[in-house]
C-alpha cells in the first residue's frame, strides 16, 4: 500500500510540475511579446488566461509592462481579468501607464461589460450623447509646458481650427440633390495660420493630441510616449474679417455657421466633441478679458485654460481661484414620468418649432443637489411635484458652456399649472405617442427634439424601458 501511495504522490508532483512549467512558458511568451505562442497555448489550455507566476503577475501585466499591444489585445479578446492586481496592488493599466506605454493604457482604460463586476447594476454601454465623444487626448499635464506647446505649434503635422464669433470654419458638401449636406471642420496647418498666432487679439487653445487606436507598426516601442507623438490640435479664436479668413482655405463652400443651435448639430460624432471643447473655452475667454476680482486686464496662460490678472496686487493671484479657469454651468434636464408609468411630461417654449415639445430643464443653483434642482425646476415650470429622481447620462452643450445632466423623475402629482414666464405649454404624452413621434419624425401635431439632443435620448431611453423607474 505504501508503494502505491508513493507512486500516486510522485504522479501528482509530476502533474503539478508540468502545469507550473506550462504557466511559466505562457507568462514568458507574453513578456516577450510572442503572440503566436500565447495564442497557441491559450487554444490548448484556456485556463492559463489569468494564471500568475512566482512574481504574482499575470500575462496581461507582463505584456503591459513590456509594451506588447497585440498580446494585450489578444488576452483581452480571450476574456482575461483586467482588474486583477499584483502584490503592489497594481492593475495592468497601472503598469502600462507607469512604463509610458500610452497605447497600452488607452486600450486597457476602455470600459466594457467586465466593468459590471465592479459596478453591478451600472449601464456603461448607455447611449453616447452628441458633443460627448472624446476624439482627442486632452493632455492637461502639458498645458504648463511652454516649450512643448511652442514646439507643437510649429510642428507641420499640427492641426488648427479657425473660429470667428465662436463659430468654426466649416466645409459643406452635397453629392446629389437627395443627399444630406455634410458639414466638416476646415483644418489648417501652421504655415496657413502662423501670422494669426503673432496677433495680440488672437486666442489660442490647446485642445489635445489625437488618440491612438493602435500602434503604427508591430514594433510597439515606437509608440512609447515621447516618440512619434500623434498630431496636436489647436483652436484659434480671431477677430479678423471672415472674408479674409476664407482666403486661407483651399476648399470650396467654406462658411461660418450662422445659427449655432441648428448648424452645430450637423457634424460627425467625432468632430462634434472637438467643437464642444473648443467653443466652450473660447466663449469663456470672450467674456473674461477683465479680472472678475478687481477689474484689471487679464492674460492667457496654460494653453488657453487659465487667465491671470495683470494687477500684481490682485488677490486672485494668491491661491487657487475658480475665476481664473473656464467655467461650466450645470443644467438639469429631466423627463418626468406619470405615476401610471405610461405617460411623460413635456413642455414647449414659444421659440420652439411648431409642434415640438421637449423635456423640462433649468440651471442648478449654488448649494443645490441634482435631485433638488430637478424637483424645484419641474414644480416651478409646470406645477407638478416630483419624488424619486434617477440620473441617466449627461451631455456637454457648448452654447455657451453648459453640462446637461439628464435624469428621469417620477411625478407624485399630475395637475399642470404652467409658469408662462418659463414655458408656453406643458402636457402629459402617452408612451405610444412618443414612440410614434420617434419613428415617424417631424409632424405638425407633435415632434420630439432632434436626435443630437439629450432630451431626445431621454425620451428614447424611457420608451425602451419598463414602466417602472
């Protein structure tokens, strides 16, 4: 019996050694960036995916440490756990970022279904609102680096956008009579705008650099921070005559939008986010030429994200003051749901197109929570009292610089008494009528706001969910 037990123990030991050897082989392949071997081992032994070696590091951590983008991508596609940590409590994202592999940290930083493990019940795949897409990496840490910013300004690959009266120069094209007009930002290089950069009245805003989706070659070391950096983007606000600005553009059909609330909704999702960032900051500069604290003139600093008072005795120069930085005005916008769960409250202003009704909205006051702002604004505008409030999503709205905080709210009263100073009319609309408007489009009887607005997305969100909040 003793010999049988001894043989079993030896076999178990051999099996463990073989498994440990395979784990080490897998981890070594990931550390070396051997994508073929990593894929082969995983196809035969899928359980290797989250195994750790003696160091406590997973294959994902080792690939992130050494900048092997395609190995990281493959491991993620096989469902590895990107939230596991080593003995130093570092995730693979932390490791990639620490070692300067920006393309790796960008990949690991994206949200996906696995985040539900950390935030159960959250909806991270919710509708992305217009003006919300971040096409550029803002690189806020570079705003104080004057040398780096100056180098980027004269870089031949740098992209410049021209703004006049807060509106960007755009190019509109239409291939045929039935096609929709496509609006695109006019992009300029340094040689075309360098004279504008020398003018005192010009406002220059550093917007960021283009985000890299993948490295330019299989040699991932070429994409480490500081080497072959992606193009930088700047926005120029100028008071030069529009006709003179058009002469700088080689494209035809160039113009500046005349009706921002309508014309700025015609960009692609990628360009809309850039417009929102640039227009909001330029708008702040247009209103803060003088110090709000003492009334003296101010100067632009930190890549356009700060204005400092020129009065050396001004108290705004002592400590950090919010008057020195661009402001964002928070606005609650809410779809109020009837207690029966099958109707929603919408209102209209006189300036709205005929038949259009939208969600109620209003600015958050100092010292007020989102929930209380929702309840106050709804009651002030419609007379309806609101109980539970639930956040859904938000949307930057660069007219001039608002953050629309979208919520659903449940009414606890149903009688409507409109404040005519705020809105013209408010009504309860059945769910089916809202669905028909979303599907049918514009109608003289009842129209919802365009899809680019968060009001539209709140209505769409409500009709797709159950009647209970």
